C-alpha cells in the first residue's frame, strides 16, 4: 500500500497548491521583535487550507513512524489527525451549506488567536486561547446527511475513538503496557518492529488516508470547484478498489 499512500500524498499536495491560489496569500507582519507570516484576512477558507496542510504533513509523519515501529507515537499522531479531518469537514460544511453558525465564529476566533499577547515578553503574556469543545463539533457533524459522511456521523463513535487514542497522547498505563512483551519481556523503547502491534497500526492507518481523501473532497466543494471534487472522488473509488476495502472506512 505504500505506493498508493505516496500517490495520495502527491494528489493532496497538488490539491493544496491549487486551493492556496484561491485565497489571499499570507503576509509578513510585525510580531514582537521580529516578523512572521500570517493570513491577515483570517477567513474560513484560509483556515481550511491550514488544516489541509497539517493533514498532509501528519500523514507523511505517520508513514515514517510506522516504518520505524514507533506505534505509540503514531497513536498520538492519529489522535491529532482525527481532529484535523473533523475540523476540515466542520468548516467546509459551514461554507457548503451556507450555515456559518456561532460555533464557526467562535472556532475561527480561537483558531486565529495568537498564543502570546506580548510576544516580546512571553512571561508577561496573559493571553489564553479558548478551547472549543470537541463534542460540539462532533454534534454539528452528526447532523449532516449523506452516505459519504458515514465515518464522521454520530457522536459517540468518534468520541470513543478519541478517548482511545488520547491514551497514547497522555501516556495511559494500558497504552504504555502495549510496549511490553517479548522473551524475556521488556519495554520496546526503540520502536516495535517485529511485534503484532505493527500490523494492527498498519491496518488502521488506511482509515486515516481514506478520511483524508474525504476531507479534501469536501474542502474542494467549499471552494466551489466541482471539477476538482469529481477528480478526488474518482481517485477515492480507485483507492478503495485497489486496497480491497468496502465503503465503510473502519472495520
């Protein structure tokens, strides 16, 4: 599957480059004692582009972690990818449905907020970025119609999966103990190549590439590019066929 994953990543980057041209580019602005690039318009389309960039980067990193057997770290990254993909769907459907809610406004305000209000003196900064409750985004997605949204529909399933992968992020004991085994038993601290955990995570990674394709499809819809949407969906069908999977992205 690695060749197919690499093709997906190339397709995703090509799509990202095309969509980047549809919005004003980041500008170099003053920040503390230096300069940083920022999207000064802070639009919802610019937010979608930034989340797409993180999906591509995250999937690249996932393949590297898997190749070296670092499945604990991969699990933590998968938790991040879940949220990136949900965010793209949430933002895209706000545009597609003409349904920019107060939740979208609050999300974007928090998303674009700087980490520090006094970057020249970080210790004096009092800025606190508000956290948008994930359950609110999941509830919004659960209300959407369409069979293609099955991986994102419902609240309890993605919430349960989020809790499961949070154990990798926060280092819960049951997750850490997945690193223990062998003869004689030991903690695998330099990757878990050669253990059953590799196949488990390799199989699950398919879901993240599939859902990444869906996220890019709906992002293209939010940009009003039906030709691009059609192209992405054709490749989605091809990817499912060559990988021998059905329409359900999770076994």
